[in-house]
């Protein structure tokens, strides 16, 4: 499948659950992906889950990966020496998935004009999303957010079920995030609940 061919995506904030689900769908669709992972365990899991179109780095190595430098703390997915088979991200990315605005803001210079940012934290402030969208509108960068709730997580305890009668999956949040990033091309400043109806009366 080549739905996301020639797209260069950066997924920051977490390499498990929703972040990993987004990265997997992007890779399956032909995108080049840069994913951050905080711990060695997260990095090993991400490397095992993703293919050769992805690069997994620590948060501190993102800048080096985006500027074409090889930084310490970087795990490259590929069969050759570090960097030989990894996608290049020099020049920036056109899709950014971040857990929150403070995570995304330092990366704004690396987002190509006409790109898209999707925030993935459970409670993004609608006013903050709209403000960042207005700030970046002159560059043609769309900013939207998904607001996941009642998402099944390994080891999570019992929680009240939403109106749909079941817990959601990280994959379902990933689909919504990718829709906002790649298909909702006339949408910016929006916050999309992905919570089985929990946030509705």
C-alpha cells in the first residue's frame, strides 16, 4: 500500500500505544517515519514492530536526525551500518504527531510549509489548538487534535464503558489522527473526540 508514499512523518511523545499505532500505519502506507522512544525497552519494541522505512531515536536525538547528523542514542532500523538504510529527514517533515503543544513547538521550524500537525494527548485545550492553528496558518500548516478517551491499554484497570459499550483501541485513535493529518485538508483548529461518545450527553 502506498497511501502515504513520499510523506515524511515525525511521531513524538511516546512510542507505545497511540504513537506506535500511528507510526505503524504510516510505515504500512509507504511513509518515512521518525519515531521517538524514551526508554531502551520502548526503543527495542518499536524497532521490532516497524520496518525499514522507520528510524527510532531518543527525544534528545531528534534534532540530529532532522539535520542529517548521526547522534548518540539513536537506533536505526535497517540491515546495514547505522544510517545506510534509514530514511533521510534533512529538509524537514510534512506530518508531525505530538502529544502536546509544548512537545511540538520546538519542532515547528522543521515542519514544511503546507504540512500538518496533529496533537494526540487526551485533553488538548481547544483554545490552545485554535491559537496554534491561527499562528501557523500563514505557512499553510494545519493544526488539529484528537482527544482519546476510554482507550484500552495493557494492564489498565476496570473503567466505565462509554455509550458504545466497549473500550477503544490505539489503532482507532491512529486512524482518526491520520485522517486529520492527510485527508481533512480544509480543517484546522479542530479537536476530534475519539472516546466512544463519552464526552457527549
